[in-house]
C-alpha cells in the first residue's frame, strides 16, 4: 500500500527545493486535434501551417494553452495532489513556441511558504518551468496553492515571494521570426487590429457552451493531470466532479475568438483566479476587457493585455457589493497576447 | 460589443459576391483519429496507408467527409450563422484527395437569392470551393439556406440557379492514380463488387448508434463549426442542443460500411435533406438504396449512386401519405461513391 | 438485406481455418493522443520520444494496449459478433513494438471447438496474430468465446487446445534495443524497481474514474470494434450499453501507474476474465498483486508478473465463498510487464 504516491503535504516543501516532475511528453498533431475537438479554438496561427509560415514561423505551433496544460499537468502529482485551493498565478511567460514533435519536461522551484494561523495548512509558492528536448525553456510561471498540513511540526520561516502585478510589456518574448507585416486579416477571421481596441473596452463574446462530464475528463487526462476530484464521482458527497480550472481557461479563451480573433498568441499570464467551481451542465460564456496595449520589436506585432472572465450565466458584474466574485463568475484571468498593429 | 461577428443577414448577400472564409486548417493524423473515434468508419482506403498504396495512392487520404466538414465548417460564420434552415445541397464534387499535412481554405460565391413572400427571410444559394495549399481545388458544392431578413429594404431581383438533379457520371473525378485492378476485397471487408448491386436494391445496414451530447459537440467543434444551436443548452426553450446535420451524415455513412464496405470514396454529393432534427439520445440507423451504376476511366473503378437514409427508429417508409418525410427520418442523402467493378 | 455481415455462428468454425480479418489500420500520433485522453495513461516510455530513446528505442512506441485493441477490434466481425460470452485469453505475447506510421493487419486460426451439451452454442478457440506492414508479427494471443449455434447440424469433433497457464519468462520477447541500464526513475515517476516488489505484494492503486457513455463508445470505435451491444441503447431491454471489456482493461492498467509506474511495457497476457459487466456510471478502481518476478537478457530489464483486478467499488475480496467472482469485480487480468531491475 506504500508504493502509491500520496502527494506532498505542507511540511514537504522548503524554499529552494527543486522538483523534477515525471513523465516527459511528446506532443503531436494528435494532441492538437483533440484540443480543437474539445474547445472552439479557431486561431489561424494555431490552425494552419500556411498561415503560420506567412507569419514567419516554420509551421503552426501547438496552441499556447496546450503548452500550459502539458506543463501544469506534470506538476499536479508533486504540487497540488493535496491542495485545498489553487490560489493564483503570476509572472507567466511563454518563452518559445512548441511544435508537433517536441517533448516537454517540467520542473518547479519552491519560492515561498507560509503556514496558516490554524496550523492545519499553508500556502506554497512554486515557479514552474517547461523545457523542450533541446533544453530550451518554453514556459515559466508562478503558482501558489493552499496545501494541507496533517502533522504538527513547527511552522517554517515565512517566505512570501515578491511577484510582479503584471509582466512588463518589455519582458514579453515574441517567438523567433514572428512577423505580422504580411498579416491576412481575412483569413484570420476579423478586421480589428490593435489600434481598433481601446483601454477599458469590454467585449461580450456572445457564444455559450454547455459542459459535459466526458469532455472535461478527456481534456484533463490529455494533460496527464491526475487530481482525483476531476474523475471520481464518489469523491464528493454530492457526487459531482469538479472541473479542472484549465478546462474553463481554454473554453473561455476559445470563445473569445469572437471579437478577439487577432489576439493570436498568449505570451504572458499576469494573474488568474478560479472564482467559483465549475460542474458539468454549466453553460460557459466569456467576456474580455482591454487592460493595456503595447508595442513589441517584431514587425507589425503589438501586444494587448486582456482580462478574460468566464461566467456560467449571462454577462454580469464581476464582483458583488462585498467585493467578492459574483457567484456566476468562474474565472478571472489576466494575460498578454500578440496582435497585429 | 460591436467587434463580434453577428453573421450575415439576407440583405448582406448579392449574386456574384465572393466570400473568402476565415481560418485555414491543416489536417493531420490527429483529425483522422478523432474522426475514427467519433464514427464507426472502417473504409480500408481511409484506414491504411498500405491498402491505399495498393490502390495507387501515395498514402491513405483523410476520409472524404473530413474534407467536406472542414470546408463546410469554414462557411458557417459567413453563410449559416443566421440561417433558419439548411435547405439543400447540389453539384457536390470531390476534386482531389486530401492527405495529412494538407491545409484547406474555403471560399463561396453567391449564385442565387430569392426573398420569401413574408419579407422576413429569403433563400441564398452559394457555391463553396475548398482548396489545398498547392492551389488545387479539392471540393466544390452548392448549398442553399434560408436566412433571416431583419430589415425592410426592397427585395433583390430573384435569381434561382439552375442546378443539376445529380452529378453526371461523366463528371465524376477519380483521384489521380486510383486503381482497383489489384483490389483486395478480403482486406476491404466484403466481397460485393459493383456488379453485385442491382438498381433499386435496398440495404438495411442493421447497426444502430445512440448519440451522446459530448460526441456531437466534439465532432462539430473539430470542424470549427460555430453555430451556437449545437453547443448552448440555454439557446432553445426545451434545453436541447440541435445536432449538426453533418454528424448524422458521417454516422450514417459509417454505418453503411456494413453492406457497402467497397463503396470506398465519396466523389459526388447530388443532393441531401436534413429531414428532421436529431438530438442526443436518438439511436441512429441507416439504409441505402442503389440509384445508379456507372463506369469510370480508371482501372477497375466503377461508380455507384446511392440514396443514404438515416432514421432514429427502425427501417420505415421514407415519406408519409402526404409526401412529407416520416417523423423518424433524419437524413436523405444522394451521393456517388467509387467501387471496384 | 443479404449484403450485411451477420457474423459467424458456431457451425462456421472448423479447426484449422485461418481467417484474414478486414481493414488494415495505420496508427498515428492521433490514435495515441486519443488513447491518452481516454485513459490516465502516464507510462514515460509511451509518452516521450526522448525517454524512449534513452531506453534504446528509436522513438516512443504506441501503448502496448493500443496494439492489442487494434488487433482485437479487427477480429470482432469474424469472431465475436454472435458471441454470448468472451471466456478467456491465453498465451498472449507482444512480439515487436509498434510505432506511429505502422500499419497493422490481423488473422486468426481456429484452434479448438467444443459444442455445448445444450446443442445451442459452443466454444471456439482462436489464435490471433497481428502483423505490421513489414510482415513482422507484433502480437499473438489465444481467445475463446461462446458462440450461438442456431442450426441443428451434428456436433463437430471436440478439440480443446492445450494452453499454457502462463507465458514462461523465458518466452518473453524484449523489444529490439531496449535497455534500462540508463533508466531515469525520476522522469518515470516512481523509484520502485523490480527488487522492491515482493511476491504476493498487493498494491491498491487508490484512484477511481467514473465512466461515461461517450468515452467508452469513443474508445471502442477507435479500435473499429463493431459489436452492437456497446453502441445501441435499444439493444437490451434495460437500455444499457455494455462497455467493451478492453475499455476496463485499459482503464485499470492506466490507474495502476500509481504504484507501478515502472512496469513499463506489457509483454505477455497470461490470462484474463471479464468477471462482471461494466456500465456507464460505474466508478472503476484497480489493485494489483505481484505473481512472479524474472530476469530477461536485456540490460537492466527485468519482468514482473502481475494480477490486475478492476472493481466498481472499493478494494474487496476477489471471490465470494462459492469461489465466484464478487459482484463488484469487473476484471481479473494476468500479465507480464518489463521493469528496471
């Protein structure tokens, strides 16, 4: 009975520890096809080799969130198997595009710990890095989770990392060779370029998707995410399976194509909160708010910072009078994407 | 709120307009695997490189209906987002085989418009063409839909295109190099060759498949078809999601393997009607009727014209006493396929 | 109505008959991606080209059970369409690794027949072999099924094949080039090597997965398995769809990663029983018992013989007081896997 992985608890993390996560993963066109069946993803750069080549890339990379989910999935057995809550993300940066045939590995460094006052749990901060088979880092992000502390050992020294509120535009990495100088907006699906968006502009993405159990489980397994709450209907007293927060992220991002078709590549994750749990039967909708606009050195390539909100009802206020997320809000994500100027 | 695509309405179509559809799409073995998981597709030519090579092709092409769905999906945001009904197909021809790695684009020409007498809607005819990355057309077909007309502008001049009742056998395109001279019927799955089928013969394909929400949504998204009725359970008062008609086409075609295993490649779509809506929980069955038989210039390759009927119950009469489709009939499709002589 | 395959009945099998099964199948990265979405499969050798190359293989092969399901699926229309029960497996051996791009065919030899005393059915034994496009056998196994006998012809001479109770360790085939001399247990996911397992040791794999209709149908179709009981909810009076036994095998094997992450490649199937039917809504759990341990000639490569039991409840006794399988037991499988020493 002792051979299975019980996961780490709060006392198993020390600042400075580096965890090499298991099961390197080769991505093929198969994972992309599955992703496109699971989400209404329509980004032209992630759908067509020809379109990507016209944008200066060697071929169509896999969707940016495939990279994220693959790396994230590897961390689950080591970071969040005993997590009570997934508290936040920061300083996420996509560092290199991932192509079919690439193999990804992941490692995490513990950069912060803080025991809760109840002594029964604590917060752990890790910086996770995904790397390809050439030793090139493809993604880096900070995540913090609340983890149970079953033992009664002394509290570790509190270390709370200083995290940027957002990745600076000057720190965004544009993939090698990317150019939007010869961008075909007709093939991309919408005419709106960076200059057409205004700070504070809110876009209702209109469409809704009702979620099924089979779909979120297929998605979550695809990333080798093993957290049992997503799969085992006997785990909760109410018989519900909690949907992987990343499923909501990908669904909302894909829905945002309608109004943001030219927000082509996610290059930074500034922050994010899974505001309320999502279950099968919920109908996910999304809206976006333009938070910032910036230039990049690449030809014709600008950057747009967006707040992406997923709800399980109609477009509503993000927060109620107490400042808490409204009950219908599932996700509040803050990211940078590249867009033609 | 104005950045999202509201779709075109009747007054937005003029005869002669050419619409370039967005989001070119590269097809890989991943899309094929997904297709084979969604439908009981067993055509040997579409399953095996070795079998396809013995038939003179460089490799196994993707299933003919993958080409159809991919091209059709691209047209949805421009043609059928506000469609009240998908009225018919005609003059469909597969012009070149599509292989993993190919990238497809689509464009449509408006070839007919006719406002309805109520002034609130009209019929639009488009001829859609799919093209690969080499500039070679791979598929062409006419579709007509009824579209809403919210405004009260004057009616356009009525133009009703002349459409062939069926593609003539002499107009069928046989893929380059295809030969059934060395055809292995054992590996294909059935001994029946073209000469074994008689005009008017009816084949009950025996098997049934009960449809799930997750499956039809995976399928519809895979083709980047964005019509919200397929995904959003809050869209209709009864909470049902209307199943994409193409899902029924592919299911029925795959079921028809049992009795038509050698009807290898669809090369023409003569016509088709989605007779009644299909919903999750329906059990789809299919039967075929032999409508015509013809020769082609390729070695050992004949053509069979088939009526393919999908029902959600047992084999029944196609039409009731009034000439309307019986309530259990989902699909009435008329196509040509290539078969060894 | 006579063109469809009605399947073979007991009188259609004679000892010595060789059946070439239809529809050769090319496997791509797409089938692997689909497999990894359907099951929580995490074997590093089957996930990463880089990991497989470090183990001496040219690339990551497809999961061993993909080979099994693909070959098995081909046999269904000829062997088990009219089967009343799938009675057992024996002498299964994986003979060569299968890589994306390979095309598999299958043939079966009838090696035994025994009419039941009621005269209405009989048992048929077949030895099935899967072969790749180079003419190399990749898998061989014996299966026996009970098949209906609608006619009243005389009983054939009873032939019961002698079958090994287990494949001898000396008969296991290690894939060409495989070496665990430079095995990275961190990347594989667990530290336990062959020497860490004891005969009789029982491992509870802890996790559970609740099964959905859409998932088992996707899986079963992916292998072109056409048995109608899996797809047609109108087939049984209770409206339930019987889940393909292979779906339970793959689910249990994938769950066994947790505690057996280094049991990398299945190389032999000694026996197996589908103890009770599985239906959507069941939550599958698994436990393993170590039955034997052996050496192989390959560097650092040992073999572990395991009993893998899938249940639809908690870990229970395998059999009740009468020696029958307990009602919650779904699967009792006996196999050999390769593991680093």
